[in-house]
C-alpha cells in the first residue's frame, strides 16, 4: 500500500535534538511536556521517517519493568504531541505529522524541519565532495554540519532514557563526521574554522584515537605545536589509565608529523582527480587498526620475541606460525609482538579469530574471513565478488601496494590459512594455532615457533608482576607451589592472580592450599590425561568460579550458550535475563576474575578452555533455565537482525516476528551505517545459530533469521553460504512442522539455487513454496515466488512462461494493494519484452514502471526502470531518449552507491554511443571495466574482449 507522504515542508514546525530537545511552532517555542512525553518525541525524532514500534517506545521509557498501563501512557503522550504539532487537528481528523505506522508511530518531517536531518544531509554531501576530490567544498559542508551540534543528543532527558542505544548511535555519527571534517579541513587549508568545532568533538570522545589524531594535526596546522604535543601526551596517558593500551598507529603518526614538522594532512586527502579514479583508489585510504588490546603487563618470552624480531624485515620469511598447547599464551605473545612492531606497518594491521577450536561452532571458512578483511579494508559488502578465487584476487590486489601486518589467530589447519596470506613480501603474517603448521614452511615461506609453558623463573616473574615482587618474595615457596598447581600455564596463572589481587591480605600459602584442596574434586572437568597441564588448570578454573557472586556465576554458565567467540553487552544481558546496567556490573566482575575479558567497549571474549569448562558446569544446571536463556539470546539476534536489515533494505518485506521473550534486549538503529556495522560484527553468530545441528526447538526463530539474512548474502554474492543457510533453516522449519517457514525457505533456497544454475532443484523448491503460500492465502509470498519463477524462466529463454508468472504476481500484488511489488513486476515485464524483442511493448511497460516507482518513492526500482527503458529506446534507434533514460538510471545508482549496476548502466551507455561516437563508447566501457575489475567480477573479461576488438 502506498505510504503516506511527508508534508513537513508545508508545516511550520522546527525541531532540535542535537543538544537539548526543543521544538518551535512558527516562531513560538513549544513546551514539550513531562520527561516521558519528551522521551517519546526524542525517540521518534532520531528515527524520523521510520516507523518506531510501540513496544520499542515502552522498552525505552520503562526498561525491564513497565507499568500495566504503559501502552495507554504512550498513546496519551502521542495525543498530546499531536495537538501541539497540529493545533487545528480535530478528534476525528487525520494527523499528518505524527502518524500511526507498522504497529507504532512515525514522525513525518522534511530535512529542513530537524537539525538532525539537516546535519545528515550536510554530512552526506560533504562526504560525497571529499570522495569526488573537492576538499574546499567538503570542508565547508562538514563544518556546517558540526556547527549544528550543541551537546549530546537529547541532552537533558533522564539518564536512564538518554543512555538508550539510539541516542548513542547518533552521537557516534557526530564523531565520525568530525573525523571527516578534520581530514577535509587539512586538505583544504581551512583549519582555523575547524579548530573550535573539532576541540568540542575531541572533548566529547577522548578515547577516539582517529578523532584525536585529526584534532592534533589541526592544532599543529594552526601553529599550536606545543599544545598538539601536550594533547597527544594527555590522550596517551588516558588510554593507558583507562584501557591499558598504548596509542595506535594513527595517533603515533600524528605525533610524528608534529615532531618532524611535516605536512599534517593525512594520507587520506582526496586527489584532485578523484572523480576519475577507480573505486579501488578511493578505498586505498582505509588503514585498519584491528589489533585487540594487549596485556598491560607482559612476562618472559625473551627468546620467542627475539626470534620474531629476527624475521623482520621479511627477507626469507613472510609469515610465522606460532604453535603450542591451549592456554600457553600464543595469542598474548602474538599480540604483544604485533603492538610492539605495528609502527613498521604504516598501512594498517588486520586481525581475525579463525575460531579453529571454538567449542561453540565450526571454524571460520576462508571465504568468510576474506569477506571480513575486504570489508575492513573499505570494500562494501555488495561489491565483494561471489567466488573465493575472485575474493582472494581482490584481497591480494588491495594489499599489493601496502605494508600491512596480518594476525590470523586460532587457526585450525594450513588450508584455512593459505588463502589469507597476501602475495606482497612487504606484508607480514602472524598465525597462532594448536597445530604445528609444517605445511606452510614450503608453500608460504613461514617460520615455525613453538611456545611451551613458562619456566619456573618466568612463572615466578609472572606472579611478581601481577601480585607485587615483595609479596612473592616473602612467600617464595608458596608461589612456587601455586605455579605448579597452574601447570606453569599463563592462562591459569592469570586467573589465580586476578583472584589473589582482590584478596591482598590473604597469604599466598592459603591460596596454594585452596588450589591443592580443589584439585581432587575436579576430575569431571579434566579434558585429557593426568599429564596434561589442563588437568591442574581445571582446579584453577573451579577455584575462581566458586569465588564469584551468585549472579556472576549464573552469567558465567549461561554465556557458554553463545554461538560466537565474542558477545556484546546486549547479547550477554539477553542470556542472563538481567538489565543492561546489571549485566555491565556482572561482566565487570567476570573481567576482573579473568574469566571473560572486555576486549573493546562492551564486547567480551573468553578462552576456549574456559568456555568448555562452563559448558561442563552447565550440564548440571536446570534444562529449563538454559532453554529460557537460549530463547532470549536467539530472540536478541533475530529481532536485532530484523531491525538492521529493515534499516538497510527499507523496501523489502520481512516475515512478521512474534514478541521477543521477556528479558530479551533488542538493539534499534538510526542509520544504515550503524545497522551494517552490527550485521558485520554479529554475522558469525547469526550464521552459527542457523547452521547449528541442534536448533533446540527454535525452528521458527531459525527460519525467520535465515529470511532476514537472505538479502545480506544475495547482495554480497555469497551463494554457497546462502544455500547452506537456507537449507539448514528449511530443515529446522520442517522439524518444527512450521508450514510458513517451509514456504519461505523453499522460496529463498529455490532462488539461491537458481542463481548458481541448478535450475531443476530451484524449480522444485519454488513450486513447493508456491503450493504452500497459495494454500495459506499468503498473497505477497506467492507473488514473490512467481517473480522468482519468472526469473528462472527467463534464464531458460522461456519468456512467455515468464510473462505468465509476472501476470500472476501482478494480480496478487493488486489484490494486496502492494504498489512497490507492482512497480518491480512492471519493470521486470518490460525487460522480458526486451528479451522477446518487442521493444515498443518494453518501452511502454518501463515508462509505466518509472511512474509507479516515483509514486511509491522507491529509487531502486525507478533506477532499474530507467535503465530498462534506455535499453528499449536504444533497440528502437531512439538514441537521444536512450541516453537521457540511461543517465537518469546512472545518477540514481550513484546515489544508491550500487557499484555493479553503475557498471551495467555504463555498458548500456557505451552500447548506445558505439555506432556514432566510438570515443564516448570506449570511455563508458573503460569506466565500467574498472568497476568490474575492482569487484573481481567475471563479466570484466567479456567487456575487456569487446574493448580490445
């Protein structure tokens, strides 16, 4: 159904939320009512133009304990706000500004009515100018955007509401814009105007290293060298004090520039020829700094560090494989050395945990790992090529001119690692694994380094550094006994030190006696034989576990249910069933005990051995308790993924969700960037849930999650992963007897199989989906399935059969009054007419599609329709009209940043120019080829052949 238009440009309302929440009607400032009513407005305002479900408003206003009349209270506040915004609105009148939408409310505003919308418009235009090589214009626009900020988003609201993630996400947009403004101002020489605005931003986010580096450079550019160096020292001290880390490469580079008096403009300054540069050139400015924080206190390993140092510069070796037993400190050694040498790799440091021995799931595939690295290097997910070989080629091409450090942690075997090794000898790769990867010595010029348990002297030094030298020296015998109980294993020693540090008055002899007493009760937790140091490690784990508070112990058990290597604070809160505030307190206790570590803000990891240990304890826990925790966790991932995908794919219909289980924490998104970041971060967990062999009776959750992920994988061309996910979800729906889920999964699996050319299997699944949808009376599900069948028919050159499917889809969309679907079908019919060489019919259909797409405001379908219309006009020899239509499509695709379809339209433009303007045709095809090559797309070779003829 056609959405309501947003008439805000005709309405005399203005809103401000970048700082205190304020509103004006004409020139009169409005009194916005009590705090809860202001909270409703603030939540709607930061998500203006998007529906905000009623239960999200209730959750944000009251948290875990809403009153029985919460929904009525929200309705009452909405009514009061409507009367403020539209004073002439009658009781039976239809609101135009604050309207009902999708089980909640939506605030309809034009960009001139809200400082946040104005900020985003200016920021996007500024970023586009920077990308196009117009630094003066970029600086002007970005600084105007920053000038709109007058404090934290929705400042003045109660703290418990102001801490909601949607407001934090808007704040993060501001800090990213400030970083971009610093770069543009340096490039344009506009640092004087930028300085006060960047000072305000730097004060607001003091641990944001990229932002602080930009501010330091701007200070230096304005001649404030001493102040710039003092600010660097202040940031360095704060990083050490609050996070226990040293400054990263960007901050160190900024300091070096100031010290040496060099040009303070960063390397990311756009070239004046950026408008004609290839996409790969525009991505080359991304310098990842992904190394997790290293230990503030590091002990021993002198020989190992000397060996690693000897490998640089990389002459004979371009990689090192660090092997050893679990818990022996391989990752700690690798990260300590990597941080110590990061300055040698000015183009960035990449890090990934390959989950080789993760007890919660399968190892990460090379294809998934390369996707993660490509996105980290600045390649949008939709531009990542589908095949593994193409991904490897693109990954190595990007690294070919860089000096990067790559850390591949927790690898399972050599074949998992080989595709991730760059071909450039200026890059260096550090691998950690429990396996001795001798196969890499010949094939990848890797050096091998085996790490054993600590020596007796190193163990005592470890204890001295953590507990204090005097305390260890006073009870040297007890310290030696503690080291023996820990099997000289760094992981176990760290856990003992964490507990002993919290009990400074307790003699070490008492701690040694406690460890000795706990050993015999832990045989159930022994993984291997008595000779394995892990045997004694179990006693350390249990000793530390028993010292936890009741809530922290319960959290430790439930956290083992996480399918991912790491958990966010919201996932942890969903597992525990506690509030986010209480979960932070519990996770802080686990962090202090070294059982779970906060490796970055509100993201936590643990060691594989500790996860196995908690899983073994969980076997003695009530099954109902764990089932409820797992249900909340799955609901957290499902509902949050649904919000993220809906924010990115605004015109895609997602299956309706049932209410999340009580105690589930769901993240909302105010920007597509934030949504994409969340999906990127949590994709391993989402995949693990769907691909898990035992779905714990969660079939409905699993297939709905797979449906949400369908477009994520399809747009990134990850066909085999998509097929695996949809197949697993289909199995889950069948096991649960869920007919709706079976229909949805048959449909999505059929389409994925059709993409790979498996037409027979694709048709079987699509027809099965159509039967179930038709029986259930699901009009939209049946319509989309007919479109998928039409796509398959066209691929087989059965175009009249495709038209029959499109006619069926159109009829269903008309019955459902779903005009977005009608627009898409009308364009697809036009393209089918082109395949039938009925070009007049194609042009008529595509013109109609353009009209419908404009009415419903769908730029994707409008762009596709203009492109199809241009091809039809070209076949009719109406060349000027063809070029006009194709350039309209090109402009829209550039706005949408859809690289492949930009290239496709450029090819069509070249085709039109080819007979009469060979130079213009060659230019269009060459531009398209650059894009296709940057994507690693196989169509690039076909186009190359055409250009060379």
